[in-house]
């Protein structure tokens, strides 16, 4: 593998670790809202729904449609 691929993989792994750590802290009551609560809050408003929809579209195009 090239250095760029390794750097990208390390970046995604780092984001995953940080996301899991934030979720665990939230479930223990030590951090911000859980991912489910944040998603529910975003879905209460029209702009939030648009952001959720665009995020799902982006994920689908980049990871699922290949």
C-alpha cells in the first residue's frame, strides 16, 4: 500500500475510535448526547432533515454504490 492509503485508513480509524469514545462517554453520562439523541434532535427541524438526507446520500454514493 502507498503512504496515502495508509494515512487515509489511519484517519478513518482515528475518527471511528473518537466516535466510539464519545458514544461510550455519553452513555455513561459523562459527555454530550448519544448519537441517537443527536439524530432525533436533528430530525425535528427541516434543515436538520435536509442535512441527514444529504449525509445518507453522500454515504450511499461514496461507499454503497460501487
